[in-house]
């Protein structure tokens, strides 16, 4: 059977299909059969019904006409739908031949090959032709009628083989070259970054549509907005702070983690209108330091959890009116302990009627403290995942407190690289290299650990937390982090290293956070048994593509 281009062509007429099927059955393995090939040059668009590349002979372009064809001594005519139309199959075949020849010979893949033999023919599978038929532009050997169909291949082969020309016959390599040329050159491949950018644009549009939630709560002074990962809570928190500030309120935009605080600060600073920028953007504990609290060491948990929040209550009550807030907006509010909220309420100009908005996800309560937003907050639920691809969202959907509707679009499949906890970081390094080789940029990728930190993260943090988080926006390097510090943040591609030695009390939440940080591509390196024990069989099945 010959090579086919395309493999499964579609035909507008039964006559074209009949001729193609006969040629497919009778041509040899070294031949090429082309159907429905369009060629465009500066003069016109040419449509080739069939072309055959016959090894040992030449290239023959074939124009096929069905029933109702006749020649009136002046021109060819064809009956269609009760009306007779003038046609010119010979000219169609001739001009298509030259157009195809020019296209092939202009291709760099034709290279320095000399010209091969080119011919054209008309095939009329339903019209009987006399043996002595002849026209000046169409000798009998260049046209095939219904009584000639049993000899179709040999007739076409003779058109090329019997040419009295200096052009050489076609060989097998020529047939392969023509097939490659017809597939096109320098074709655009699926653009990994372009696909990600398109999904990001859609996610941004969908997230901005969530602003309708803020319109709905504009008259409510105290609200808790609850939503799973990817629901756009952080965007809403920033937008709510912007709207309140623009309306003339003094606003604090707060979170727990330094990484998210760095992100919030950068986003707010980018607002072109200074009247949109909140009075304070940063961590809860940073607010206490701004009020004059004594700094503490990172390893003194009692300072951060108890002493500083208690001191902040006293400091807040001593604030002059100009330093108090009309409204407080808290992102990732599930990480705020019960004893932290009194300090925020005390910082309001009116502790009873001041505005308070908390954005939370109970599934991301990854820190070992329990608390909740004040009971008087009106709950609003976000149940659409907008930020993750469908494949990524499905991987962690069994871990969410509520089932989310997935609207993030399709992306690459999630992959599980099976390894032990001790091997996880090394395997994750290999996967980072693979993502870079696949076309992701360093700035698109983060490697997150669930257990001990990656040496790259440890080395960067040794230079200071501020310097470490500045590197988050470094376009020249992959970012290395830990799930405990990456909540509220995201990257296009995430490699998650499950390097905890054994399941712990917080392993399920760490897994949830780690799986949900990727917008477009997710690779998980870890022990399947650990995944099943921590996340359940549904999560393992989805990581394995089930």
C-alpha cells in the first residue's frame, strides 16, 4: 500500500473517493498518494483532487470529474443540479501541477535535488471515451475514461515514465521528501508557556468576576469569606482592601506568613493610585512591631503565640485615633489563633461597628494552632476553583472541606514520581531539570518540600528572610520553599517533594497545600503508600492518572 497524505481524507464527491480508493489499493509501497491538497501562490488558490508520486516514473496531478460530463467541441461541460456548467479540468490539472511543483522545489527540504518529471491528467470514472479521442491540450494518453479504469495506475505511470525530457524519474527518497514537504515547515508546536498564559488570562477574568461577591457584601460590616484553594480569596482580599481604602477608610491588610505578606505588599504597591493603597500591609506580628512591641526571636513560640498578641491588645488601645483603622482585612484567616483577634478588634476606631473581613480556607490550617474568626462574622462561601487546571484541582479535590466546581480549564496531566522520602528531594531536583528542558522558565517553577527544607532554601534563608522572599520574584532562578510558608502563593509549575519520614498530625493539610500551589503543571515525588495513608485512595488514584 502507498504512503497516504492525509491518512484519512474526506471527499466532496463520490468520484474522487472512487479514484482514491482504487489508487490506494493498486499503488506500490514506494509510491505516495495525496488527496485534497490545497496550494496557494500569488495568483490563486489551487485545489488538487489527487496527486500521485510514482517511484521510477514521476509526479502526476489528477483532476477528477464525476458524471454528467461532455465536450461540445468548444469546451467541457458538466450537469449539476439540473443546470449545465462550463468547466476546464485540463487547465485545473495543469495549473495545479505547476503550483505544486513550485511549492515543492522552493522548499529547503527539496535541497539541491534536480527537477523530477511532472505530469497531469484528467480522470472521468463515469464517462466512456473513444480510443481516438483527442484535444490539442489533452491527448488521449493524458485522460482516463470509465473503460480505462482497470488500467489506471499504469496509465498514470506512463505519463511520467514516457516523458521525453531531461528531468529524471522520481525515486523513493523524492517521494519521502515530497511527503515531508506537504506536511509544512517550521510548524508552530503547542506552546507550553502560551497555553499557560491563556489559562492565566481566563483565571484572572474569572477571578475578577468574583468581585460580585464584594458588591454583595458592601453593606455588611463583618464578613468571613470561605473558599477552597484556587477560589480567588487572596485576590478578593486585596480588592476589598483597595475598595475600602479608595472610599476613604484607613485599612489594614494582614496575613500570617512572611511570604504571603511580601506578595500582598508588592501587589498593593503596584496600584497606580496612591489612594488605593492600604495604610498597613503585612503580617499580624509585623503590625505589633510597628506599634512599638519588643521584637522576639524566631524560635520563641510563646512570644509569637501569646506574649506579643497580648501586648498588642494593650498597644492597640493606646493608639491615637489617627493610627487606628476603619477596617481590617485578613487573608488566610484560618491561621489566626483566637487570642490574636482581640488585638485587631482593639485597633479599630470603633471596636463594635468597625469593619472586619476574613478570608479563610479550613483545609489550609497547616499551623499547629486552633482558632477561628469572631463568631459575629457573616459567612459567605466560594465554591468555584478558578486558579488551578482541572487536572490539578481534581488531585486535591478529595481533601477540600467542600467540593469545588472546577473552572480552571485543561492542562498537563499530574504526575507521581514514586520514591522513598529520603529520595524525594533528589528526584524533585531531576523533575525541575525536566520541566526546564520542557520549556518552563525558572521563574515559572517552585520546588516545595513537606519535610526538611531543600538545601537551596536553607542557603538562601541564611541571608535573611527579606532577601529570601525578594528572590521569589527573581526571573533567573527556580524558587525553593516549604509548604508551611507558601500558602496563598502559587506558581505555574510545582514540584512537590513528600519528604516527611512518616505521616504526622499535619501531613494531610501539608499535602493539600502542596498539591494546590500549581496553576498549570504539578509533579509529585513521594511514596504512594504515604499519599494513600495521608490523603486517601482517591488522591493516590488521581495522582496516578486514574
